[in-house]
C-alpha cells in the first residue's frame, strides 16, 4: 500500500508540475511576443509606448504598453508569479520523492563517481543553490553589459553540465541540470522581478518618481528566463532518452541540445519583432541533426557493446559464454524482477509494465533488454543489484543469438 500511495503521489506531482509549467511558460512566451510585436499607437498618444491589436475567440483585443507608470494605479493589478512558484515547488517535491529519497538507485553511479548516498543528496541540493548564486553574481557584476553577461552565463551553464555529469548518474545529471536552470528561473522571479515591481508600485503609491533600474533588471532576468525555457524542457524530457544521457560524452550531448534549443528560441523571439532570421533556425536544426547523427548506435562484429557505451569492454564472440533463456531468466530474477515483475518489491508496479519474470516476456523484449543492460548500461539503475560484466556479456550473446535464430531458446 505504501508503494501504491507513493506512486500515486508521484503521478499527482507530475501532473501539477506539468500544468504549472505549461501555464508559466505560456504566459512568459506570450509577454515576450507581446513586447516584441508592439507597434506605435494609432492615435499618436505619446503616453503609449506601443500597442497590439489581435483577434481571438471571436473577440477583438487592444493591448497597450505605457511609456511610464499610470497616473493612478488600478485596483486590480495582475502579478505573474504563482505559476513560477508552483512549478518550482512541485518540481522540487517530485525530485525529492523520486531521486533524493532513493539516491543509490538514481543519483549514484559507481562507474561515474564515488559519492555515497548522503553525499549525493547534499551535492544535488547544493548544486541548485550554487547555480543561482553564481548566476546572480554574474548578473550583478556585469550589470547591463548584455554581450559579456550572455557569454558568461553560457559558460556558467556549460560548467553546470560538466559538473553534473561528472558527479551523478547520467539520467540524474540531465534532470539536475534542468532543475538548476529551473531554480535560476524561479529565483529570478522571486528575488529580482517581483521585488522590483513591488518597489515600483510602492513608489507610485507614495506619489514618488519611479526608479527605472529595478524594472530594467527585471526585464533583463525575464529575457534570460525565456532563453532558459527550451533548454530546461529538453533536460527534463531527456530522462526518457537514454541514448543521450548514457553516452560517454553526455555532458557535450546535453550542451549541444541546449545550444540548439536556445538558438531556436531566439529565432522565434526575432520572429515576434517582424524579422525572419532563418539562419538561427538553420544552425539550431543543423546542431540537432549533427548531434543525433553522433548518437546513432554502432556495433562491430567482435564487440559485445557499442563504442558509445560508457564502459565499453570489447570481447570476441568466441570468448562470450553461451546462454539460453533459462539462464537469462535466472539473471533477471536476481537483478531485475524486484522492479520488473507482476508483483515487484521495490515499487508499486513494473515500470512501463515491463515484466521479466516469465520466459516469454523476456524473449519478447530481448532487443530492449540488450540495449538497456549492455549497450547503454543504464539498467539496473546505479547497478544497485551489482550485475556483473560476465552477466552482461551473457545477455549480449543470448540476445544476439536469438535475433539471428528465433528458434534458439
């Protein structure tokens, strides 16, 4: 029952996190679009910095941006904050429920680092805090020198990618990079954007002149957030794409995907200004295609694993031990059925409903088992059950033989 309740809580948190993120990102994208597409006021009103007419849902809308502050503050003023806070809080709760509560399974990879469980949890939390502090320091030191700041922030993100993939298991590393950038985005809202707006509103309420600097800082951080958005979304989704996070150069795979995402986001930002920077879209797309080509699996005739494996251990086919399905079933029972069975002991239900406690199921999923266990080496997670190299090689030989001769059992 406890496993069922935890799994159900995880589903609810995922749902909340995704819904809140959609709302936050959607609102952020909308305001970037609006700000970039404003045109001079049709009536020539000098108090209007720009306006946009649009039609949606059977109605016409006229949005206007003021040059300064309104002469009288409206009683009902919309604040864009709770979507950001809800996204971060639900995301951290989900991270804690899944990854931080089971570090030996998700965070630690003996082939990557020698962190203990407690050390891995502390390092994951410290990473998110330090990601924000380092980024915020760069912004304060550089001020409004946008070119320099942009270059330094890009280097900071590259450093986060390298640090995470050097400290944590690949899947957790990608997720934690996304969490670190998400923390920066939410902290921008909480510590910079909203406080700056509150100071502006308070000054207006006192009848004082508004200091423009908080507004400029808020807009700067808001612009940064829009460029972080697509890289963060990729980092979160990539936990379902083992080919990327299991690659021996997974840090640079992540960096390339994030660079492509930022370029594609810039294409749309420029589009909203009425320009068509097709070069940005072309370069971003080229980076994506080149990265996918780099990730494409290869397997030579004498190797038990792909060259992309993080711990490739070439072995000639004649050196591989023979194995039949009955032997593989024993390996599955020892190392895999705690999760992948009709009644798993480590969780409420088998992930993806993949059950490896029956010979027929094992044979049906032979290619998947080989790829996950031998080629990508992501199963068992963190090698928590200590699957040996000899056992991996048995699985490789069995799966390859079964693929060539389906009658082989």
